[in-house]
C-alpha cells in the first residue's frame, strides 16, 4: 500500500482479476445426443454421447458418466463426474447412423466378456434412473 496515495502498487488489471469471481463450469452445447447404459460387474453407469455440431465430420464425445441431470423447458443439463455440464435440447436427441456404427463398434470390440452397452432413448433413461442410481467413480 502506498501511504501517500492510499492505493496499492498493483495495476488495475491485477485488481480486476482478483476481484472477478471464478466463473462457473462452462456449459457445453450438444447438437445431437443420446444416453448409453454401460453394465459391468460393478453395476450400471449411464453416459452421455454427443456431438458439438452437425455434420459428417462431427467429433463424438463420451462424457465421464452422468452424476445428475436437470430438466428444463425444452432441454436437459447433464452433469458429469468430471464436473462437465452438457446442455442437450430434446429436439436434438437421437443417434445418427455414424453414431450408431461407432457405438456398435465399441460394443463389438471394446467390451470385456460379461459387460454390456445399451443405447437408451431419454424416456427409457428416466424410467431406469431411480432403479439404477449411478455408481461413484
């Protein structure tokens, strides 16, 4: 603190950065999305698979697992175990042909014996959520 001017030696940018509260987790928009149900000896894990935009070159992402979700008017926010939040419009729900091929490929090549992977429409996911609470990772 400068005693003559009663101000600190920090620049205004430094003060602004310190005074600015941390922003909340950024919400990621999903153009196309669906829920998959992963079943193994530890239980059931629901995961969101989504694309950030439309198009053949869309990169599909698989979240860390659905910890919770919030239904709003016209969309749902999925909260993942990693802290991510994906906003998904109900009208954009569904698996494209490319997404189906990819997921079925995972099912055929990546699953250990005794594990399973199912595609789920949101309505079916809602019905199962209470019976199969997500396991903690």
